[in-house]
């Protein structure tokens, strides 16, 4: 089988000030009015001045001298060691935080893929068993959540290995 070309690598996440700048730009696209008016409305809703909002869009070393909300949140997570903050934020955004498991030593990616597919199949079987009696109990729900969260973490680890170019035997 011919070797596949390397996949484009995912770039690192943007700096916090770029994320805020993009979000504010998007807010201006989604709401009627000009950018300045929308930014003023956002600033007012947050209880900060429009100039503070603009300063948050600058790199930390050039900004207001105050960390932006993303920096503060990241610092809060580091200081407390509590990722429930991320769980809460992700839930508010309609998602769920998925921490990445400690990556195992490099091994054959095909074996990791087979394991992932097998685990997914077992989860599907558990779902089928849970709904067989046409009701899902709280205990069954919790068991499904636990298995799903574990599978999601392992799938994320697998995809990150792919992004790093860990293609197994050809390394």
C-alpha cells in the first residue's frame, strides 16, 4: 500500500488576545450596527469600558497591564488545579471539556486504531443493552457517560498522535 502524504498539522491555538479579537469581530458580524457600536454594547454588558475591551485585544505585554479574561481564567485553573471551570465554560458554550490523556509511548498506530474501534463497538453494544427495555436508568446513564468520556479522551489522543505524524511502522 502506498504511503499517504503527511496530513497538514493543526496549528497551536491562537494567543488569547487574538481569540478575543476574532470573537469581537464575529460579534460585530452577527449583530446589526457597526463594529464600534457592537463593541460598545459588549463592553457595557461586561461592565468595562470600550477602551478596556480594545486593550484586551492587544498582546499582554502591550495591553492595559491587566490580564484579559482568558488569561485570568487560565491562571485560575492553574492556581486551583480544578478543571471544573473548563467543564462549566464548555457546557455554557454547548459542549464538553475533554482533557487529553497522557500520551502512551509511540506504538503502531494501526493497533491503536483497532483498539479505538473495538472500544467504540463495545460502547454501542452498551447503548443497545441500556435501551433494550425501553428505559435507561440513572445508573445506566452514568455508566454510559463514564465510558463515553473515556473513549472521547482516547480518541483525542489518537487524533493528536496522527497530527504529530506518529504513523507507526514507517517512522
